[in-house]
C-alpha cells in the first residue's frame, strides 16, 4: 500500500574512491575463510569427533551415545558444538554493541578492525594444538574466534554508510558479499584438493586434515586483512574528532543509545525481524556439515564439494539478487529469498541418506539465495541507522549475524538431545523463516528510513 511521507533531509556521505571500496570488499574476502572452511565445513564434524573421543566413543564410529561433562554439566557429544555456538552468541550480546560504540567514538577504526581480525585469526590457527581429547581447548578457541569474528564484522559494516549513498549501498554490499564467497570458495577449493589427495580413508588422517584446513583459514584471514588495513580510509565522526577516551566515552554513549533507540521503533522492528530469520539462516550454515555427516552419512569430500558449489553460486547469486533489488527493491527481494529458504528446509528434511547428488542440488539452491538475502539485509539496515551511530547499531545487528545466532543452534541442540534425530532438529528451524517473513513484511520501510533521518532509495 502506498504511504504518504514527509521529505527527508539528505546527508550524503563523503565521497569514496574505488581503491577504498575494493579494500572494504577484501575484508569480506579475508574473513569468509572462517565462515566457510571453519564454521560451515570442518569445525562441526572435527570438534564433534574430538568430543566423541572424550566421551569414550571409538574414532570413526557411525553413532555415539556418549556424554561429556564440561564444568560438571552433562552434555551429549552431538550437542556440544551447537551449544558452543549458542554460548559464543550470549557473549557477543555484551561485547559487540560495546565494540560498535567504541568504533563510533574512535578516530582509528582500522586499528579496532586489526585487533579483532588478528585475535580471531590467531585463535583459529591455534586449532592445530587441539589433538586427542582436548575438546575443552577446542571449544574455548572457537568461542574466542567467533566473538572476535563478530567484533571485526561490526567495525567492517560500520564503514558501509560512508562508502555510498542510499541508491548505491545495495550494490556495494552485494559486491562485498560476492567477494567474500569467492575468497572463501577459493580457499575451500585448495582444501578440497588437499583432502582428496592426502586422505587415505583412515579416521586419524581425516581428523588431521580437518585440523590443518581449519588452521589455514586463520592464516588466510590474517594475511588478507592487510589489504583493507592499507586501502580503507578513516571516516571519523564529529564525536570522534572531539577527542576524549574512546573506551570510556563508548560505554557512556552506548547507554545513551540504548535509551534513545526507543525513538526509532521501526528500526527496532526491522532488527527483530532480521534477528529471527537470520537466526535460521546462520543455523543452517553452521550445522549443515554436521547434518550431512551424522544424519545423511555423507563423506567429508562430498560436503566440501557441496559447500564449494554453494560458495561459487552464492557469488553469482549475490550479484543476481543485487541486480533484482535494483529493479524491484531490496525489501521485496529479501522477502522472496525467505520464501525460497522455507522450501529449502522442507527439501532438506526429505533428503534420503547417502544421496550425494541430491544433497549437492540442494546446496545449489541454497547458493542462489544465500548471498543476496544477507547482503541486502545489511544494506537495508544501513538505511535505518541515525547518522554517526553506524558502529553501535551494527553491533546490535551483528548479534544475530555471521554464524553468531543462538536461538536456532540452541533449538537444534535441545531437539537432538530429546529425540536423537537431526532431521527433527532441522524441522524446528522452519519457524524462524516463517515468523521472520511475517515480521519483515510488516515493516513500513520507507517510513522507517525517513524516521531515522535518512533519504530512502528510489526503489524499495
């Protein structure tokens, strides 16, 4: 339904250069190795296997009913990794908004980006020492890496509103996601070659290859982060130029922002919708590998080929949905992608075990909608942020983004613990896409953008 809106004041960002935008794209290239090689493919099965060894199960066993007792709490070995994902998110609830507030008050955002990236990359590389039954060490390193990953994305995303105007951000965001899928896919291809060439079918060798593949993602993340650190420019806000202590001022400003967010209820409503549907997306990404190995009994090489297929199709899918958004609007395009996600979950539930071709076809469908739904959500949210508070608002946004969701993994883990069925756990994710679609459809986007003091794009 058409809306009557008041004119908005246009506050165009400072001009950005192609070199700067390319530097911004390269951080997605760098960090996506963690999303793809670590979260999506290797870490779930790797850490689950290490946990099963600690629970007394035999290496290479098809099933394991054992339990571990971290901090004295009884946990099914198959639920340990989903619970870790949830724990890392609970920590990000406190960490990421603070990081965003500090970023808005700092004249040196690139330094914050470097600290987050190198901390996460270091923890990821340290997975090399997770041998034997060291499931607690592996869990601790993952939590550190995942929280640092989220902190880096908060700072990275806060650059977006300064790189282009309202009509440019969908394209810039989509190209960033596309670069990320290309970079993550390239490293995954290299790991695929290593696994196919060196794996002799022995469980010990498979575990070692997974460990080295995880470490390679940490090194990739660290090395390519040097590009954005060199090419990005600082865009300090008025508050940052005023001086002061960014840490202390950031905490004080965060308190004020939390109180003032009530003045932007439509922004909060969008954030709620995103939190719900993105929780489902991130749970699929984080647990697809575990579902494929433990429920569908697929070989590790099949999973890697499928995720590789997803990566390269997501590169094209992000650009394709970005082009579609230019014609029909980002809001409508995201709604369309959520409807397709619902179909994907139903199809995944019906997949037969030991059917690699069907699993790959499903992966292809995921690839076409994955990048676009995430990239366009990010650019949509950039339109809803009051000027000068990009870091803080993206801190709240990131709580549910990039593999740091917690409700979905928690639901999946609980359902598995109660039913011992990964398929039933998968079905529990449907509610996130259905409810998320309904909430997003109810957001009056043009009015919400104007209420935040920004100029809406021509097409929504």
